[in-house]
C-alpha cells in the first residue's frame, strides 16, 4: 500500500475513492475500527464509502492500494456493493468519537476529540494510535490548546458518551450537499442526529430536512423549541414546509404557523388547503414570475439566481400584475432555452407561449404526469378559475410524490443486512 504510515481520519472524510482504472466510485465517509478484548487500541479494518444512490459500503483496507488525504485507490477485484452494517464490536471512528468529551492522563485536563490517527505497524496492521484533543477553556475569545496524545493516555473513549459537542463533526460534514448530509444524519443515533441537526443554521437545516424521510423530519422538528422550528419552516420552500406540517397534528400545525412571519406562513396555509394528490398539494407557490413588458435580459437575470432549483429556473411565467401568487391574469410561459436565443432587449410579451392548457389546483397527479410527459415539460403552470397563476408543478415535485412514501429512507430502499452471513459478505 502506497500511503503514509500515519493518517488522521477526519482528513479522509470526503476524499474521492477511485477504482484501478482511475474512475471515481464514491467518497470516504468514515473508518471502521474493531474493538479488542485486550488493552490494545482498536484495529482499523476498513473504510466506509458512500456510493451513488446514497449507498454506503465497506472497503477493506486489504483492498486499498493507496490511501492519503488526496485520494483512495482500490486494487483489482470485484467491489462488494452490499450496504454496510456496523457489527456490535465495531466502532465508526468519526461518527462516534468526534466531539466526545474526554480526559487526558496525566494531569486530567478535559477536552473534546477533534481527530483520531490510525497507524500502520511493520506487520501491516492498522490501529488507532493517537488522538487529537482540544482542551476546554472558559475563555470565549481563545481556543484551548490542542494535544496530540497516545490512545491509552485518553480516558473516556469507550462506552456511551454522556456529553458531546458538534463543532468537529459539523466541520467534517460542512461540504456535503444537503442530500448527502441527510444521508449521513440517518446513520447517527437519534439523540446524536438531533444534536447535529440543531447545530446547523436555519437555512442549512431547512435544506437538509427537505431531503429526509418524513418520520425523521418530524422527529428533528419536534426536538427543536417551537420558535426555532418556526424559523426553520420559514427557510423551507412553501411546498416542502406544507408537506412537513401535513405530518403533524392540526393543533401543532396551527401553533407553528402562528409563530411564523405572516408573509411566510400565508402561502403555506394556502397549500395546506388543497386535497392531497392534486396539483394544488404538490405545486410550488413561488415560481419565477415576470410581467409581459420585462425584457429577456431581466428574465435571464432572474433565472440565474442561485437559490432557485434547476426545475424552477427552467422557465419564466408571464402574468399581469400583481407578480406574486395569486397573480393577475396568466398570459403564458417562456422556457430559458428560448430566452438564450432571443435578443436581450426583446420583451417577454412578444415571445410568450400559451398553446398548452395550464393545470387546475384540482388536477390529479396521474393527469399531471401524463401531460408533462406528453409535452416534455419540466414544469407546468397552475391557474385558478379566474385565470390567475397560483403556482407551478415541477418535475421534482411529481417524482417526489410518485415514488414510494419512504423512498428517502435508505433502509427501505436498499434493505438492511440482517444475517451473520450477509454481514460477513458486506465486510469483504
């Protein structure tokens, strides 16, 4: 194995994993260590890598030919794609040790684990040998001293952690996309998951909640105080916030809606009125809307706004004033590809397309799917009986409601390994 003899594991998180041909197959998310019955430090037996479709698999260290903070390269052979499941005598290093409160010997200083090093012996065995611990300090303006000490000089690494922070685990997770971070949270014990979720800022937590199964969304929201929960709901897209609130009892819905700012709560209240399985229940009430006298240049500037999802940014809806839903009379829409082909000074009213009948709030999901597929659309307008635009259904909204209700739950999608034989296969 071409690799340093000592590797700090937090630095491996997110590192790309390549096959022998140089193709990326996933990213490192953690290391697996096997606890020993003796006083020797745990033996590191492999890495956990995240593959496409959020599947996490086990990579035995024996399969790895190169390992450092830049890349992990696998040797030849068949890659076992069975989902990783931790055995009772194993330890997920980053998940279970980062931020753990420990004490150092001698001296008894207390601190939090910020990283753990694994080291290779002359016989080729990897073990957890050193721990980086940030000393606790009462001074808010100064960070505590960083100690790097031998594994056996740290007390509190085994057993259940009673008090833990989140800063170092969040540092490891901060570069993940919301969907990948949601996947990582599902691997954590419920208490730890709720701690990490609560430590995210409102916008980040809102994005992550939208990627979690409904039962996890509800549990995380319930663990927050109500004022913080309302703040997070305000950061969510109205349709996502409505979906989440639909999982709560009506009295709790009312409490959270009352705590939200009125201009944030009103579109959510409106979405909650629609019958499930209809256009009204799955649409977003905040598509890109411009008047007919807006220019192509103005429309392109709007669809470039970074907070817009690709599906929402794919088209501009043209209406009379007012420009917020429910708008004035709906006139039509312009796809962004058409905008790219027109002179920047041209007006939207001259290129608007209105030859496709809009949806109604009561249009059922199967009909929406059929029409979007027929016309190869990524979004369709939804208008009321007065021809006012009330929202738009995007392809991601449709997929989210066509897939099984538990599709975001990795256990339901991939199936958990339950037998000892399957566990052996998953560990190579």
